[in-house]
């Protein structure tokens, strides 16, 4: 009997007859030769059939095949240097599991982004989208492997929250029995409580933002990995962020050569990223640099996409912009020890204008200072009473940050829009399919 296996494992079976189950993503016939291109989720391979070596009924089945029909094929594996996978099959039989109709919506012609997003359930089958989402998987896996190896434990934070860690203006409000609740924009406050119990923790979960943004970097539902660490200061946290990002890039490079090739990604840029130390700007120095390079940004403004592009376009390394004005940052960030108008925080910008991929800060650990900050932000003390308890009982210096899964994936994949890094993206103008 043929050995049942997957396309990703056929190199183990050169010279053997195997069985594959999958879908027909393309085919062509040349006289008495039929070329069937098969995908099975793990990879793609060509199966070559010769009319002279097949029973008549088998050859007739091949003539009836249509794109995206599901099939079982048997064939002998042989090395083929011209094939993308390095192998192909000499086909010996084919069985049709489901014969698709001859009207597959996503044909070979060009389609606009809205059409492709309307047909996202089918667009996922295309080679480029397959490659991007496999990279996303590796980004998540690599980050988890890194933080697990550093002594962190993964814990879960609530999706329903009674309040926000950054104000409720961009939160999705939901009915929660007889109360108002919000879909979480970040589990940070809960992670702070957990890090006081476990030392080093992280969550990996969806977050929700209701801001009405239509940029190529924004989704309304996105995933992030969020570490929180006790007994660490701001600069130590930045060093950990650099180490984590370099680890995940190397992790992907070692495991995703075929996916990066499909996406035509210049891997020399990613290899160079591993060698270069991150470039640090104080916020005020970043503003000065931007102003001298044509930006209209003013001190006290947030960075726009064009500003991030200017800061990173000539850099092979990530760029860190740190220690921002307190007036434009959330209540929980720790006041800078040398300038009370600033807080200890930072954004990490990916090279070549891909924008922010990590954001974090040192957290305020003094009880009275945090009470004052909550009042200055007009936030109710009673709702944050449990959070203030963390500063009463064994408060310590601690930091945390969030790593955007879709944004890191977009940068590593080298693609234009973050929507392709989510299987079913949710944006201001899209809730389907």
C-alpha cells in the first residue's frame, strides 16, 4: 500500500509510492501528459501523469478535474531540481473526493482588495496568503519559545473588563447583564497583579480598539503578546525587547525559507537586523531630527506614519523612541527620575517604515504618585482600588510591553497592509466574512 504522508514530508520518501490528500490549485495538459498541482495545507507539489501509464478511466477523471477540487493521489516521489519543493510525483492514480464547480471566484486575473476580502474564505488558499499566515504562526511560536525560555509563564487575562487602562474613548462597550463592560484593549493591569505573584508573566490574546483609523497598520481586533516583569527597570526592559525581537527573527529565518521565498522577501534585510544594535532616540531628539528632515511635527505630538518612515528609512536596525512627555501618555507610566515632565516609556519602530511593533513602559510603583495620576486623568479611584492595592502590598519596580503579532508579521513578511496578517481581519469598514 502507498504510504500516506504530507507534502512537507515527501523528501523522506524518494523512490517510494505515497498517498497524498489535498486540493487542486492548478493543472495543465500537454498531449498525453497531465500536470496536476496539488496543495495539502503543508505545502505544494506537482504530480505528473502519463496517459500511457494510466487506465482509461483514470485518465478521463483527470480530464474532468477543476480548480479547488479535492482529491486523493498516488505517485512515486522523485527529486526534481526545477520544482519549487525540489520534488515531484510520477502519478499512478487519482480519486476525486469532491468535484468543484467550474466557477471558482478567485481566478488567475487580477482582483481588487475589496473583492479579495469579500472572498477571504477562499483567498486564504492562495500561495501568498498561506505563506503570510504560516509566518504569523511562527512569530507567535517563536515569541512564546523565547519568553518561556526566560522563565516566564503564560497566563490569561479577561476579555470583559469594567474599565480601561487607557480611557474608554476607543473601547467597544457591551452589555454585561445589568452593567456596562468593555472588550479589553489590553490586559496590562491584570498582568501587573499576576507579575506580583509569579515574577515574570505574559499573555497572548486578542485586543480590541474602537478607534476610527483606516491606516494600513490598524485593525479593530488584533493580537499581542504582553510580558510583565517584576524587579526590572526601563533600560533593562528595552534590552529584553531587543533580545526578544532578534530571537523571533532568527527563529523565522531558520524555519520559513520557502514562505519568505514565496513572498519575495529580501532576507538579507532580516539577517542584517540580527547584527545591528537598536538605535535609541530620546523623544525630544527624535522630534528635533524629524523637524530637520522636513516633518511638521511639534514637541508634544505623537509620531505619524511619515515620521516613523523618516526615523527608520536609513536604518537596518529597529529604532527606539523613548521617554515621552507625560501629558500624552496614560496614567500608569512611571515619572522619569530626572525630568518630571517625562515618563519612562518607549515605542520600538521596525526598519524601513514598517512602524511601531512594540510599545511599553516602566509602571508607576509608588502609591501616592499613582493616586495623584489617576485624579489628574479624571479616573475613579474606587474602580482602580484593586490596582492601587498592588502599590500598598510589596510594590516593586516593574515594566511591561506589548508586541503586536500582526505588525511583527507584516514587517517580517514585507507586505503592505496588516489586514493580510489576520485570517479574517476586522477593520472599521469590515466585519465579514
